[in-house]
């Protein structure tokens, strides 16, 4: 072998080694790129599944709606625990089992994607996607407390606790129990002497902590910290003093609804598609679900309450929560459609609870 040939051989070997090195170096890079694109695909799929199945309770940004817990700490949670929660649900809570093997609709791969999406911690992107799909749930109605009310309450004995309680109440409870605790078609009054005689502070605290299973009254432990729970207990216990001092809060005004013929027609179409199988044609009722084309129901139930029932469903019954499937505008359209039936609705005795 000449010196020149040796050199060529050496260069050749070096080139092969370098090439191999490059290939070796490239292999993990390729794997990393593949894993990254799989991860992105799972986040995208999981985000859409979240929008379609979860926003009604956990919120468009994972912030948790009303008494439902936030999921914004999912990145720090154990992935297997999240998987099991979605797959099997949580016994005796509104968190249903979504896994196909448990009677739900999601496959194991879809639940895997949900777990990856929740742990990706990209809640701004999730909220944007939810909005893009038109699935942002309706806002929970919040009562406004005027500054003068706080000033008046502050002068009362126990004023600090009562003010704190009013704030918690206005934000979380007024939509169902009424701005002044007077009750609504959704929930009983909380401002009566009768209630204060029947329930001790400990009883009230327990109801707030545990909720009343099978009713719209959820457990509030995830949404309210112990101080907030205590404040609202003090408010309910002290409502007699508020009544005596003449403290009243403005009644919640529902946002004006689009009552155009197009909105009513859209509501009628949606009702035909989604509601007649249970509530009967034109809402006349069926053995499975009560009549909505019903003078008593329509005249006693304000628009805001109808929207809230449609969005939130009725826990413990077959009435689904539509907030995750229908937009705000769709729910409003169904509400104006139901309202349009009121003029001719038959008088039907209210269903017994
Ligand atoms: C009807 C309301 C509702 C819907 C819809 C819902 N959840 Fe939940 N979820 C809950 C409630 C209530 C809890 C708290 C259960 C408990 O007390 O342990 C919960 C808990 C969870 C938890 C555990 C949180 C923790 O801190 O331990 C995860 C994770 C979760 N849900 C994910 C989902 C996902 C994903 C979806 C959609 C596929 C979904 N949920 C749909 C009501 C709901
Ligand atoms: C989505 C509607 C809804 C919201 C919001 C709501 N509740 Fe209730 N609440 C109900 C219903 C319905 C009942 C009646 C349950 C039953 O049939 O026993 C109830 C019952 C109660 C009772 C027992 C009343 C009695 O006479 O036995 C208390 C106390 C109470 N709620 C407090 C609260 C507080 C405090 C909040 C806010 C932190 C709140 N609720 C938010 C629907 C709601
Ligand atoms: C799978 C059956 C089912 C479907 C589908 C269904 N509902 Fe219901 N709905 C019920 C049941 C059952 C109740 C009664 C719950 C209870 O016991 O309080 C109910 C109650 C209601 C109520 C409260 C009635 C009252 O008297 O308090 C309204 C409003 C309502 N549904 C609207 C709708 C709308 C709008 C749709 C379609 C978007 C719909 N429901 C679809 C089963 C259903």
C-alpha cells in the first residue's frame, strides 16, 4: 500500500466514522422530534376533548366554575391519578366516569390525550380553542353589592363578618338563592326565621361543605376556603339582623336576550334536535321529563334561571348539563323559544319533587 493509498483509506475511515457519528447524533434528535410532534398532537386532541366534555364544570381556562374545582394545578398532579379520575369518575360527586369501560364515551387513548393536555399547562391556548369552538360556558350571574350597603353593614355588630359573607354570597349563591336570600324557583330561601330555627350554624356549615346530593346544591369545599365558608355561615345566621337593618341588595338583572324571530327559530331547531327525546315534541313533556311548555313553569321561572338549568343540568337526574355543548347564544335562543310558548302554554300542576 502506498502512502497515498493509506492516507485515502484513513480519510475514508474517518469519513465513515464521522458519518456514523452524525447518524448516531441524528437518531435521538429524530426521536425527540417525533416525540415532540406526538406530544403536540395529543395536546391538540386533549384540548378539543376538554372543550367538548369538561368546560361546563371546570371552566374554559380550567379555573373551575362555581363549586366545581379548578384544574389549573393538574401539571403538579400525579398523571395516573388524573387518568383514573377521568376514567372512573369520583364516587358520589358530579365528576362522572368518562371511560368507555365505565359507561362513558372516552377511549383509553383519548383519556391519555386529556391527561397530556391538562398537564401541558397551556390554559390560555385551551381558553382560545374553547372560544373558537363556541363552547365558552355562560357566565354565572353575580349580584352587585353597592358601596352604601357595605358602609351600612360595617356599622352593625359583627359587621366585618357580615360584609365578608355578603361578598361570598353575591358571587356564589345569589344566582340560585336570590339576591336577598329570598329563594327562587331553583333553590329555597335562606333569609327566613324558620331556617335559622331549624338549622344551627354547624348544620349550615355542613350543608355548604357536603352539598345536598341529587340536587343543584353542590359541595363548596373546593371553591370556598374555610374563612369564606365561615363568612357565609355567619351571613345566613345573621340574616335576621340584615333584614332588621333594612339591608337589601339589587335584584339580579338578566342580560337582555336576542328575541328576534331568527333566534327563536334557532332555539326551536336546537330544541327539536336535543330536547324533544325527553321533554316531548314542542316541550309538552314525556314520561321521562317534565313539560316545559307549561304555564306554571314558564311564569315562575325567570330567563336567567332557565339558562342556568340548561347550562348546568340537574345533578342526580337525567337532565344533562348543556353548557359544554351549547354556546351562550344557543342557550339564550332555546330560552327565548321556550318563552315564546308562554302565551299559549297549558296550565299544568308543578311536578312533585
Ligand atoms: C358535571 C360537572 C363535571 C364535569 C362535566 C367534569 N368534571 Fe371533573 N370534577 C367535577 C367535580 C365535582 C370534581 C371533584 C370531585 C371530588 O370531590 O373529588 C371533579 C374533579 C376532577 C379532577 C380531580 C381534580 C383534583 O384536584 O383532584 C380531574 C382531573 C377532573 N375532574 C377532570 C375532568 C375532565 C378531564 C373532564 C372532562 C372529560 C371533567 N373533569 C368533567 C365535576 C365535573
Ligand atoms: C345552582 C343552584 C345553587 C347554588 C349556586 C347554591 N345553592 Fe344552596 N341550595 C340549592 C338547592 C336546590 C337547595 C335545596 C336542596 C334540597 O332539596 O335539600 C339548596 C339548599 C341550601 C341550604 C339548605 C337550605 C334548607 O332550607 O335546608 C343552604 C344552607 C344553602 N343551600 C346554602 C348555599 C350557599 C351558602 C351557597 C353559596 C356558597 C349556595 N347554597 C349556592 C341550590 C343552590
Ligand atoms: C335525557 C333526558 C333529557 C334531555 C335530553 C333533556 N332534559 Fe331537561 N330535564 C330532564 C329531566 C329528567 C328533568 C327534571 C329534573 C328534575 O327532576 O328536577 C329536566 C328538567 C329540565 C328543566 C327544568 C324544568 C323544571 O320544571 O324545573 C329545563 C328548563 C330543561 N330540562 C330544559 C332542557 C333543554 C332546553 C334540553 C335540550 C337542550 C333538555 N332539557 C334536554 C331530562 C332531559
